[in-house]
C-alpha cells in the first residue's frame, strides 16, 4: 500500500482528533433525521485520514473509490468529503477554546444545503452576504439568531427583510446605519464592520481590509459612527473586521484585532467581537498555512486582557469559509485529447473556467492528480479547458502519464468552485457528490440544456 504524501502535523492532528470523533458520534446519530432525505446515518465512525489514499493502484476518498464515483455519476464532477470538513471545524474550534466563541461558516464558499446542514451538525453558525444565502441557511435548519447577515452595497429593503427574518445584522456603511436608526431607533441590535486599513490576503481581489477597499467603515470615521450611534440610540452589539483571505502572518491578524478591540471601547453595549476569517489552507507541497493554534492562544490572551480593561466580558466570532471546505473538495474531469505542440503537451479536459475559474481569476494553484494512472511515468503537461477563452488550469505541471479518457482530480476545489461556476459557452454546470460515512451521495444533479433554457422567454417573432 502507498499513501499519498501529507504532513506529519496533519497525521498527528487527525490521530489526536480521533477520540473526539467518537465522543460526538452519539450527538450526530441523535440528529441524523436532518439528513433523512439522503438516507444515511451520520458519523457512526470517522476515519482518521481525510485525504485521498492510494491503495492497490486505486485512489479512495473517505473510504470511497474515486473512479467508481465517476463511473456512477459521470464527469466533470465536484466531490466533497465530510470527514475533512469536520476535521477542519474541530481544529478551529479547539484552537480558539481559550475564549468563548462562535464559528460562523462564511457560506459564500459553498452553499449546497447539505453542506450547510452538515456544518450545523458540527456546531457552527452561518455568515451570509445575501438574502438567498440567509434563506438557504434557514432551510438548512439554522435558527435566524445564529445567522449573520453581512451585506455590501445592498438596498435598505434587503436589510429590512433580514431584520424581519430575525438574522443578526452586520452593516458596513454610515448611510445604512443612519437609515437603520431613523427606521428602528435602538430596537434592532447591529454589528458594525470596521475597515482597519490593513493590507492582508493572498491576492488583491481577496484583500478586503485596506484603505481602498469597498468593505467596512474606515477606522478613521470612528467618531462618525459614535455620532450616529448616540443620535439614534443604536444598540451596537458587536464590531466586525475581515482583512482578507489567505492570512498566514498572525501578527497582522492580531494587529487588526487590537484595532477592533480599541474601537470597541467607544461602545458600552458590545457583546462580541467578530474577527472575520481568512485562515489560509495549503494548496501545494510546502505551502504555508495559518497557524490557528498559535493565533488562538495569542488572541485569547489579547481578549482576556481587554475584558479586564473593560470590566466586562464578551465572546469572539470567527467566519471561516475556505478553511472549512476547500480541502474537502475535488473537481474530477475527463481528458478528451492529448495535444502536442512545439512548446508544450496539452491535456485537454471536459471542463474549463466555467466550472473552476480560480486559476484564471486569482492565478490560484490547484494540485492535479491523474487518478487513472497513478503508477505512470512522470511527465510535464499543460492542463487546458474546453472553453473558447484561454482557460489553462496549469502550465507544464508534472504528473503521471496522462492518456485520453483518464480522470484528473483537481485538489482544494471545495471553496468557490461550483459557487463561481457559470453556463459560459452554454455549457451545463457539474453535478455534486457528498461522501459521508463511507458512502457517496448525489446532492446536486448535473445541469441539462433544458435547465439553461428554463428561464428564457421565447418571443413570437
């Protein structure tokens, strides 16, 4: 047996977590009725290894043969592993155990209702950025009080609907705070998103806390926030920040946290501080990741010191999105053609930027494994899509020999994969499969031409 490489720390973490997995099995078993539509029982046992394993020349994920999943459901196909999501949730929950806290899954990363239900089983809440995400959360069984509504540049009508539904409001601009005060006075608790003017994140498109960002109210406008709060008697229940995604420097995160805590001294009604998310996961061998254990220890100390100064306690909130679901997901594609050019050898696949736009949009790296030929000689390939744009997933990437008909697995495809997918070139979006308790379940069927035409209105010309 050969096991695909993974870090010693991840092995230790998974072995250390195994005891806790058994401890919560009874909890999940008592609540398995939430998943009755999928006809499975949740977490009778959770394997300690949550990445693909190679055994007898066949890859498995969560105890399921990956090629058999493709044979059953076709390609291209998104596949998510429940064990990995739970591992990530447990690690984060433990990392911040030094302070009372809530984990609010930033569901824009992946909103399939089955994923939401599973994360609720883990003990999480939700962070939503649209009314539809809010409604999906309610359908998944979350209580409205456990759902944040953190919109950006929406109409006040959307804010009023979120209030009517009972969600926790999180606003990021002064005009909206003014309207909230004029309409509701201090009867609706509100969290306020602050822009701490900190540059963080792996790409300019996912850096949200710098001075030129559209997100949040500038920390330099704190006096204006206080003025509006006093004018209308607003109940400021919390302060929020989110500096960006893929943060690896805990000092930068703590710098933002310190700014937020100091700003909170201006408001006596604070019950919590929401420190956002952006925790980085590794995308390739040797890649950096956020040391959440170190961050949790240092942030807890910072918060306890602040509580002493305030003379009152508060709890912390965190909003992981990619951190929970990225490593859980694979995009499985089929090779249509091997094309040799003077510059490179292309492996042309039955997918493209319409299914996974991150490499083209963010220049994101996704490891690619040829799961059909794991023992083949290693050669360089440029993996390209079938869209009428330049949609190369990778250039000159070394992998086991690729042949027509082989299945390639794109790793770290659980976050912002299917969510950013489109019908570009009038192609359908893939199906989704969720592996839970050693069984693969279809959780979204593949689209058809009829789906693409469903909302079009044909004129009699």
